[in-house]
C-alpha cells in the first residue's frame, strides 16, 4: 500500500514528498532525541529513503549514539527545524520527524524506545510496545 507523505520545516524553505507506506513508527525518549526536539520525546516515522524527495537547504549534523553507530540529523539550514534522521545501521531508511508532516495524523506510533529514560511528565504512550532501550537487530 502506498501513502502520500508531504511535509516541511517551520519556515517552508525545506519540503519533502514521498509515496511509501511507513515501515516503522516510534516515539524515542533517549537523551539525544529529547535534546534535539526540545521536548520529552521525538516522534519518528521510518520510510524508504529512495522514495523520498527533499528540496531546500538542508544542513547535517552527525553524532555517535550508544550503539557506536553514527546517526545524522538533517535540519533546515534557514530555520533549524529538524526534518529527518539517517543512520549507518539503516542507510536505506529516512526517519521523518512526524511533527513536520503536513498531516501529522498520518503518524501512528507503534513503539516507544528508551522508556527507561522517559521523563515523569512525558511518560511512554501506553498504546505502544515499550523497549527500555534500543532493541537489538
């Protein structure tokens, strides 16, 4: 099944479109996602990277995560909105920041990651499968 995904940054300089059904959707409570989002968790929707088209000025920032792998965060170079993540462990996947979707209701979280690091004022979604940290494999 195909899904029409469209979204943008806060200022509109970066836009994206895609036509694939999400392969994974999660809420991540890890420290990196919390700091990058400025919130208690970051909502991410994984889609095949080859099916996505990004336009506009993107800036990338890579960081080594607790698995030892590098995750790259892609931001609008104009307003700083985080648009998506990519990583060396899953190079064929773009992890869209769900809040950037033109229709955020398209996002339906299935998993909550790093629940052991969730803040008391932003508990994991009870409707999701919980993992205390990143599941192996």
